């Protein structure tokens, strides 16, 4: 049984007067490149080149986020496993974080993207700073 915060933290549907405030979960995109730790660097590099994002997110078979690999890290051996070069445990946010709070966090850290996960660490998607700032300005 979920409490309200747990419900929101899992990005489940809500109703009511403030059912659709601008939050990370409402703004996130799920088209980010996902890969497994054993995927070859060359394959991941090619996927990132076709993507609007300068990184890929590394997930376990159960969808749990285990790392991030930036395009700039993929200049090495194309047959090497991404798991050998990925950054472990990247910083994440929960889907119920407000757009205004998220925009401020990203601006303060000079970041362009936030990774959104459930409290258990299952990857949901990413939010751009530009989208968070735009939504916060409208709220």
C-alpha cells in the first residue's frame, strides 16, 4: 500500500485541483539512450550520436539505474563493455520534485539534465533544465 508521497514518487496518476502541477515526472522524457553494462562502447556511441542527449544511462535487466556514460567517455576500444567505463550511481531526482525546485537545482549546479528514478532506483526518464525552467515560469 502506497502513501501519498510514495504514490507521487512513483509517478502514478493523480486527480484533484492540483493534479497536474509541473513536476519532474510530468516533464520527463523517456527517449534517453539506455544500455546494459555489458553493451559494447561502439554500439552505445552510435546510439548516442542518433540521440538528442550527450549521454546514455546504464540499467540492470530489472530497469534499475546503475550508471551513466557520457559521449566524451566513449573514444576508446569499441568492443570494451560500457560497464568498465561508466560513472557509478549518478545523481537522480524523484518524479514528484517541483519544476521550480528542479530548475533551481540544475541551475545552481550548472547542469542541463536531471535523471528521474523511483525511490528504488528504477529509471523513469530525464528532464531538461530548459523544460523545468519553462514550466516553472508558467506556474
